[in-house]
C-alpha cells in the first residue's frame, strides 16, 4: 500500500478527483511543456459529465495560465482503466502538436497513467489486508497506529500534525461563514446556525449538534472551493475532521491521541483504497462517504478505548451500512446530497463505534470481506449512479432555496 501522504492531501475543493487530480496533472504537463504556445485538454467520462459543476475546466485553465488552453468535453469516451481520463496536448507557434499525455484521476487527488499498477504501486506497507495487520498486531502486542509507525517511521506524525492543523482550520473557517455556496443551486451555508443552536446545549443533543456543525463547516468549505483535506476524498472531507474536532472538544483529547487516531483512520482508508476504491466515479458514494465513515468509526472507537477487534468491527459496520450508496450530485455540484450526507455519516460513525464498544468485538462479516463487497458492488452499479449526474437525485430540478 501507498504512504498515507498519498491518502491525506491538502488542497482546494470541491472534488479531489475532478479538481485536485486535474490540477496536479495540469501542473506536471505544463512543467514538461513550458515553451508551448497553447494547450488542449480532452476530458472523458465522468470528468466530462460533471466537470462543470466540479470546476474541472476552471482549475485546468487557471493552472495553465498564461498559456491559452482549450477544453474539449467527450463524455462518451470511457477508458477501461478508469472513467476519469484526460488527454493533454501541447502545440507550438505553428500549431503543430509537440506532445500529448493520457492520464487518469483515480480518486483522492491521485493521478496515474494507464500502464501503472493500481494496487501496491508503492510498497510502503507490506501487509495489505486487515487480517494480516491484525495478526501482526496480535503477535507483536501492538496497536494499529503502531503498524503505521512501523511502516512509515515516526516522522509520519509530523505529516499528520500538518494534516490535523489543516483540518482544524477548515472547521474554524467554515463555522464562521454564512451566505450561499457558488453555483446555480444557491445552497445556503448552515454550519454557523447549527453551531449557535448546539453550543449552549450541554447534553447529548448538543454534542450531536456540534458534530453536525463541524462536519457541515468542512463540507461547505469544500463546496465553495476552499482548502480542505482529502479524507479520503474532497466529497467526503467533512466526516473525519468534523467528528474528530467534536471528540477533541468533548473529551479534551491530547494532540498525541488525535494524531494516533488519524493514523488509524488513514490505515483504514488505505486498505479500502488498495482493495476496492475511494473514487465516486468508480464505486459510487459508498466509496467516498462510506469509506470516510469507516475511517471515522475506527478513529472514534480507538479514542473511546476500543480494542483491536472492536476497532475493526466499527470500521466494518460503518462501511457495511453504506453498501450500494449512489453518487448522484445534483447539477454536478458537490453540494446536494453530498454536504448533508457527510454530517449524517459523521453521526453514524460515532454510532458504529459506540455499538462495537458494547460487544466483545466478535462479528460475522470481516472488514476485508465488506471492502471486497464494496468494490464488487461499485462495479455492478449503473454508470448513472457513479458521479455522472445522469440518474438518481440528479435527474430532478430543485428549488434554489434548500
């Protein structure tokens, strides 16, 4: 499996696959062709179908400036390697093509070429299943976060500290903003209002309200193109930081605990990315919000004192109950139903952690089994439900006021 540095990325929303990935690809192609007179970029599959709402064309043109760039939309072209394909072309002053590059945005801001092996491309982690990792932990009397350190080195905590700071900043920016998000939906920001209602309620309802508020804050920042952390994607970026911020506040967590919990969340996300997918265009929203919920459930279970078996159970349960969840963004924007769905998943993650803590950790379906099932379910989903905005809720016209 890859390093956690390929899972958690800091960048601008609204989409890791449709905004951050294309931006990274554009930068790379521009650097290679610095003397080009103009560029042309063909967008395929899901990138073409929902690229407008996800700002794909805007980020590419902005990245290529001052060199003129033409965007060609080809939704009918879908490569077997991945639906999010892009073909970059460079031209000289005589309009002769000098270079071209076919690249794919495979989820979480990661870009790959068609000949690259999707699994195990970088062997930072030698063990690629929860069963193997659990066995290692049991044999060595270690916790899951210690396997992350064993694989990445202690310096991974320096990286996770940067990630946590970026997550906190996205919560704190979003919680103080009002108004509507960009786009034709005119979706109103709600985090600030949720927070005002929740902060004076010192019971269970107030805690839940703050989880909702902090998760909405991050998701709304993402919807506005603000800076967020892929966890594991932009579309699902609110779940982990929203719940973690609330837990830190509620239980006065030390930074060391927070970073260890992020290491565990990252390990869960990595396992899903390795053995299934975190791309909404490939697996539907089960791959994005479902994965984020699983990461957050494992994180919360650890922070609440869960055993190795209970943490695995929480992660499994959270993903299992998102199986089949479709990705059908209204208007191609990462707003409806995405923002509300993040908040609901953060609460579900805490519930999964709480449920597992009432058990001894034993359960019938393993984490590895549900990950494999999610990957298979994603392949079975119709294309209309995989970030194309051709089916589901995306078929309907909604009032501007939500």
